[in-house]
């Protein structure tokens, strides 16, 4: 049995499938795949964001609690757990390679390829599609991108503040057609890999698209579908809209449209990949898995983006759909599953034994089990230099509890989500026994009382673009502080 995994960054779990909350966002290819698949609708990240969750995908091991001190010079940002796969942990690609699988990866999630990262372990071939966000791929001078910059930020241009956008615009110079966009390049690269390598069966292909992560920069027509007749600036990094003033309603609606347009554009190119599976007749002997690493806020609580302080489902739920040739199609599983369950589930379906922190969740599909855990713990890494920190949530069938791991003064929150699905009314003072229970669950995982002090040190050094700005006498860019 072949395996194809498609991971998309910052894809909200409530934007795909029948009954989706964001019903006006068009995702026909992913919706159709959802109907053919098993959908784990209460899938949550375990250690977030980007690298932490991919490490759990690849190894079946928990990322949280943070507990490793590896060489990370040349890395940014300064998040706890932002490091390589530990050498003693086997990856999904390594395990399958040892079982005779031909393994490949096509990805533009540039964090996986930073110095000392080893997310390519176990892949016979891999393609790194360059240019996302602050990937230091192409250089230039401000004059080369000033006209483009004016379309995305308020004026006068604060070059220090918008260092990440500047790098992205350097990378995007010369882009002319849809095939030049990064998600298209990733999915077309995956199609080429299948043309070249699908005969090397069994095979394992990991496809990692950084889109729809910021920059929310789809072809104009895709944003216009959701916000037509707009003639203002396109704040493809939403934070730029708050520079010096609050955005107006039209600007906010346009930012939402940029995200939804990005999602629809990604969906189009995922559809191209699905057409390649049709062409090569791969559906009958291939397990196809669609994943995301986390979601994002679209003014759900009056802001855009994601943060460690906001561990609500639109940020911490993940997409996890699995299509097995033998079905069952259209199966919805509502038990709690997490990111570190992905690897053991795939290996379980292939009858490959492997020890992991996560669980094979396929018995939830067959009906052998109704749940595999009574509660879940999700942690979002803090951006800090020094002892590692995080904000953490505990969820069960009734309560959602949030707190900081290392900072008692940050406060905590408790929500009775069956009565308060938006998690807007903090009832921690009314239910001290529930608070105590959830804190004990966290303490049992981390092995120490709250507030906790983990040992990981995040001394990463400055990012290259930040060094460049400082060398020219400027302030440190806000993106890298």
C-alpha cells in the first residue's frame, strides 16, 4: 500500500467539509475528498506551532513538554521546541524506507530546511521550493520592491517593521502566472515526483505546502471572489493594517477575502494533484492523508492570526482526513485525536510495528474503540530567549482550561464549552475543583508543579535580515524580536 500525506499550514479545520462554519469559502476539491474519507473532526495539535507539530507528525512523539537543547544557531524564531528531530527518534520516512518504500518529499515550508534541521531524514529524494515568507532566498535593494511594498503597507514605509514582507517580495520578483505561485510549484512538483517515482512501489510521498499561511497573497481574482470592487491596499500580512491606525471595515473584509482566496487557490492545486492520482490510477492502492498544522483567527475575537494566548479551536484544531482504498467513505470520528497519533495510525494500517507516544486511532474508525483518551493537552510555544515556556490547554468533553506554563501572573481561563462554544465566558472562579483537576493533568504530563521551569534554552542568535538591518544602523525588525 502506498502512502501520500499532504500537509497545509494555517488551514482552519472549520473551513472544509459538509456543515463547515466558513461555508462561503469555496473548497470543492477538499470538500469532495472529505466526503470520500474518514474525517477526524476533533483532531487537535499537541505541541504547536509549525515545527513542533511536524516533528510529532514525523515521529509519533510528543513535542511538549519542551525538553531538548540542540544547536540552533542560524535559526529564527525564538520559540521553545523550535529544533531538529532528536537523533534517537526514528521518522516515518526512515521506518518506511527500512521496509522497502521509496520515499520522497516536496515542500516549501522553509523552517524544515533551516541550518541543523534534519526533517529530510529518510527521504530518498526531496525538493525544497524556495521563497516563502522570510526565507532568505533572494536579495536585492529596497528600490527593487518599493512599488510592490506600497500596495501592502501604509505609508511612509517602515522598512524595519516590514522586514519579513520585504524578504517575501524579493523572493516573488518575476512571478507572472499561477504556476509561479508557491503552492502551485509545490503541488506541480509533487505531480512530477509521481510521474517519475510512482512505479517504485510501494512509495511514500510527503507534500508540505506553507500556504495558506501568511503572506495571504493569492492571484487577485481569488480574493476578488470574496471581496469585489475593492480599491485599497492588500494587507497580505494582516498586522500591517494596524500600523499607525485601525483598519476600516472594507480593509478588514478584504483581509478575510485574502485568506479565503488563498484557501481556494490552494484547493485548486490540491485538485491538480488529485487529477494526477486519477491519471496514474493510484487511488486503489494508496492511503491519502490530508493534514494541517493549526488554524488562524479571522476576527473571531477581533484580531487576525494566531498566538499562544489564544488556544481556541479555530487555532488549535487541525485538519485530519484519511482516505483508505477500502473505506469507509464519509465516516466522521468525533473522539479526541492529536498530531502525534498520525504516524502510529499510518504504520498500523501498514502492519508496521513501531513504538510511539501517540496511538493508532484507526480502531475508532472500525468501531473497536469509542475513544482513546478522555482529555487532550495542547501547548503553544512561547517566543522567548531563556528557560522554555508555553501556554497550554486541557480539553475534555465538558471543559476547556488555558494557562501559562511558566508565568503564574499570566492568569488562567476555564470555559464550559457545551454551553459556551465560542469560549467567551471565563468561569474559573466558579469551578475551582475543575481548575484543580485540569492543572493536575498538566502537572502529570510535565512532571512538575505549575508554574513550571523547563530546561530548554532558546539562544538562537539574530536572523540574517535582522543582522543586515542592524549593520546599516536600523532598529531590529519587529518580525524577529
